C-alpha cells in the first residue's frame, strides 16, 4: 500500500480537528494564483470543535497564568443569531462572580493571561503569541474598519461592553497595553457600547492609523462584557456574530457606508460636527476620544457644536436601527 496513503489516513482525524482556520485559500491551477484581502478566521462563529469555544478564538478555557485553575467556562455556542443571518450559531460570553469579584466574559484571537486576583492588575491581559497559530491571527493587510453584530444584555446597571481591535507588529502585543506594547501599535478600533436593549446591533468601527508603528503582522481582537476589568454584574451577557474586516480600496473593496449614504464631517472654522445623509437620521450620537472615553453625546441633528481640545475623535452614530463609527480630526 502507498505509504503516503497510510500516513494521510492515520492523521485524518488530526487534520479535521485542527482549531485554527486558514485565512488564505491559494488556488494553483495551470500556474494561476488567486489571493483575497485577509479576513478573521471563523468570524461568522459557525465553526466549533466543542460547544465551549469557537474555533480560532480563545476564552478562559485556554488561558495561562497563575490563576488559571480558578477559570470557569464563560463562553458558549448560541443558536441566537443576528437578523438576516444565513448561519446557525453565534458566540455567547458572560460574566461570573468569583469570590466576590466579577470576572468579565472574554473572548479573543490571542490568549487570556490570568496573573492576579485583582481584576484591574496589569498581570491580567490578553496577548498575541507571535508565531503560535493557536494564540495569534496573522494580518499584513490594512483594513479600514471592523464590522460585527452584537447583542449586549447587562444584568442591571448601565455599564458598557467593549470591543477592541489592534493591528500590531511581529510582537507579543498585550491588551491592556504596557509601554512596550504601545510602541508596536499600527492601528486601533475601539467600541465601548451600552445595552442593546434586547436587540442585535450592527457596529462598524473605523481603525485609527496613528501608529507609532507602521507595518502590522498581526491583529488582536477582544470582546468583553465590560469595558473595565472586574466591573459589571454576574451574568452580563454579550452575543457576537459575523465579525468582518472592511477594505475600501483594492480589487475586492467594500465601501462600508456607501449604501446608506451617511457621512460625518468636522468644520474646524465653525467648531461644528455635521451629520450628512441622503435619508433622515433618527437616533443618538456619542463622541469618544482616542482613549475610548465619551466626551459628548446627544440626539442627532444636522449639526452640533464641538468646541474641545485638538485631537482625533470617533463619532458613534446609533441611528435607524444601525450603528456606525466615523473618525474626525479636531484642530
């Protein structure tokens, strides 16, 4: 019998049980190759080797650190999918109270590190392990934004859940950042969002390419049930579905806001933020600084006063049952 056949047969189970999902499919027929702009593996949350952790993503079940023995299952496959989905599953993360401290639900493309019983300690973080496919997501392309669907149900209170995506160099980047990690950042997209009131919301968050690094090798994406470690309540729940990177240039570009005809602009001469749209906008806005802090909020109108310190800001629109994020520069 052919030795290659024996080898492939004996390893077939291993091949089909691999957790990591290849991002690129290379077709080589008659010397012709086809490449597409990269996406996050299993962004649609449809592939689950077990029901406790989506393939290509990691939860407390695969954490490292001193306190991993106390980690519980805070991630499940859910059949609650976003409206219009052609899939059958989403990812559910939820908080859990351990010895009186709330452990936020957490799922990431990297690895969770549990180094302290103090929730806000720098010893607790998520990180990319460069070169380890189980705990990293390679990405050399430069997307304009990240889009995803979420349903956030806090168990009382008015706290925000959080998504953070960071493009970074070939480095073991960690979130929250230390000084060394901050120097390896190419771009970030941050979304601190309130309860979705029992409904699914589509969020589109722009990447802020302010560096200081320029050449990304990886992307680290993290979803948590609270924007602050240890905050929130037991059994806060976030459902996540259809995570996608948007590219506004190139052969396979998708213009994220073209179909909706919405645009947000900043006039530094009048200190006004203008909301322009081909359709009527009904809803609210929030303006965040580069640290993810809310600096202004209100009801959407044709324009609003925005007279504050210079810097890059992100305008978060919750209008017409959709959520959009735009970047503006205040001089």
